[in-house]
């Protein structure tokens, strides 16, 4: 089973299996309340977080975290922590270098990790909701 995690800025974290990531987002989607919430979750799941949506996406994840069961938090707390860390890293990288290194889900196994981190943003932008995310391929 593929290992996946989040990357952003100069950071990346291996978190677990692709199946675990699917369970993480499935649960959060059930807790989402608005179309905007679902849009932001879909951006993370399928593509990447846009720079101007980092704070809003992090706020949403924090809100949803507060609605999660204790069992879910016990299993997935590192997912919330790592995306927050990647968000801070991405903002700092942008401040230092004026380059946005997108916050996204990647395959974390070598050698796939390198190509996943370097995949052009345009390839993500071309994905539709009917496509399989790159990290699940």
C-alpha cells in the first residue's frame, strides 16, 4: 500500500497509507456544512491549497477538528498538525523567496516523492472532480 502525506513550503510529512488519507477526508466531508467547506476540502484532496486560501483552509480544518470524535482525533491528530506545519512553511517560503510551494497530498515513498513534489501546478489545475488524484494513482 502506498504511503502518503502532506507537503508544503520546504516541509513534507509521511502520515500513513492512501486508505488512511481517504478515511481522513471521508470523515471530514461528512462534517462539512457549506458548499465553501466542501470546495476547500476538495481543493486539498484533489489539487492543492491556493496561497490566498491557506488561512481559510486552516481555519476550516481547525473547526472540523473540534467536531471530530476523540477516537478520530487520536488516530488522525498528526494529519491536522502536519498540514498546519506545511501551511506555515509555505507562507514562510513565500516570504523568503517569493515562491509558493503548494500545500498538497503527495506519495511519500522514494523515488515517487521527488517527482510528486516537482509536479507542475498546471497538472493539478487540469484535474477535474471526476479524475483520480495523483496521490491515488
